[in-house]
């Protein structure tokens, strides 16, 4: 295996990167920019041999189509990602980890941030994939519910685990066996996204908020509570508060959760349902408490001493954005090498220090501490085993369920 000695970022460079992220882009984070609804259950799986972990050997998927691999001749990887989802240097023009990969391997990465919304991007690539054509992309990053859809359609290629030794060994237990890709035969997480309770200590004025019940039922918070316009996040956190598992709930459970939220709307407890604009409400104190995405909370806490978060005893919701290789991709082996690169501790740590979402890679704490000790100690970035055990996610939905649930949720939120 090749030895890798990456360039070390200086403390000044790291500080500049993090400062740029917070001050220049805090209101337009990757997750809060245009977050489409997410779903898919994550559950812990065993770590061991490939077969024991349920990760199949390479080969053609039931519907997937392997293309002729031009990796040996064409030293390139075409990588499509979401906006603001890669580390950049102080100039804002260069991606240090991608450059490290190129220096080590000789493979040039054509990196494009052309994904702004799951549904929008699906509409862009659907005609080509349905026609059995190359999309021009070797790696795409999709939220778990859409990743599962492409797998079911047979539009992505099964991964060759021989090219992914670090990914197989270092994938966090929390992300090993999603119900839409058991054993990660077709995908590996890029980052995890956790939904927690955020609050403004000054606005709370001594009121405790440790659960969704506190948000919905405490009269001292009337008109100062926010929930998310993303169905899976809001309903999932409400189900957990009702002692229902978001991975196994029924239609009746869903209806009870909707009714509970509707009651809070009717009595004026919930101020409004929001997208990324909850960040402004929270920092100003218009929201005393709200559901929030952990990556945003990390950034908000860095800038405001009044902002903090709580993990309910009932648990919290986690989803993931995932790397996949679409059918007919020309550089499958090169793509797998790049995917594996981000499961090595050092590049994974550099990415985590910049992005601040849940790192799906085990063994990065020591490397991350060299870059940013606060990030290494932050459970929203590197959750420990106890916190991971409290993580849940929304189960995959059938098309019929998706339509029915979104319709009911739209009525609740007034969308």
C-alpha cells in the first residue's frame, strides 16, 4: 500500500478556513442551503470479515450496469458534490485534500459542486441513467433516501471492496447497515447529518428544554418554538419523543405524531416551521428552542455564547449523504480510490475540521485534534459510542407512503 505524507495545514491556515466558513457562509451551509427531505434507517452492524459484515464482493448488481473501465488510461475522476461541501484553502479557490490525492496518485479530480437539491439533481441525471447512458460523472453524492432509490432502480454500480480497504475498515458502526443498502454494497457515506434540539440560553431565561415534549407543552415557550419543514426530521423527532422507533413506525403512529404537532400549532406553541432560516431566529432569540441540524449548531455555537444544544433522552435523528458510482461511469476504479482516500484518518480529519458535520470515519480523533481540538472533542462531529447508541433514522418509505405522508405534513405546515 502506498505511503501517504500529506501536507500539514498550519494553525493559521486552519483558523482562516474555519473563520471563512463561519463568517462568510454560516447562513448558507451545505445542509441548510437547500435540504431536500431525507430518510432511510441507520443501524449498527458487526465489524469483521466481509461476509460477516454483509458487504458483498464486487460484481454486477441486479440492475446495475458495469461500463468499460478506462481508469488505467484516463487518469481522472469526475466528482459531483453539493455546494460548500469540500475543504478549501484561505483563497477559497483550492481544495487541499483533493490536491493531496492528486499528488499521491497522479489522478486528476474534476470536482464540480452542481448538486443543490436531491430532486432537482435526480431530474438532471434521470434521462441518461434511464437510457443506459454515461452521466459524465464517476462519483455522485446523494442523501440516503435518493441513494436508496437509485440502488433499487439498478442505476448505480456495485463497489469493488478490494479497492476500498480503508472504507471497509474505518466506516463507523453507526452507518454500516442502512436498510436501503445493507452492508454498504453500493455506497459509502460522505458525511452524516444529525437533528438535535438547539436553544438560546438567554431567550430561555431559566426554562429547561431537554425534549420535544418540553418544546410542545411548556407554556413558558409559547410562540417561541420552531420545527423544521423537513418531514422526516420533524416527524422523526416527534416519534422518538412518543417512544416510537422512526425505523419501524406505522401509519397510525404517523397520524398521532401529526395530530400532536397540529395541537401545538393550533394553540400557538409553535411559532413556525422553517428551513435554514431558523439560524437567524435562534441567534436573535425569536426562537427560544428549535429543531436544528448539528452542522449548523457547531457553527452557531462558535459565534454566539447563547446558543447551545440538547440531545433528548429519547434519542435523535441521523441521516447521511452518500458517495455512489452511477452506471456507465468511465473511471470506476479511480472513483473507488478517491472514495477510499476519504476514509483514511488524516484526509477525513481535514474534511471534518472544515465541514463540521458528523464524520463517518472511525479513528480520526487524534488527527482531528492536531487540527482543531475543539472539533475533536465535539460530540456533534465525532459522536462517541454512547451518543451513537441514541441515534435513530427514518425508515425507507414506499412511493405510496411518501405521497400520503408528505401530503399530511404539508397540511400541518401550511406549505
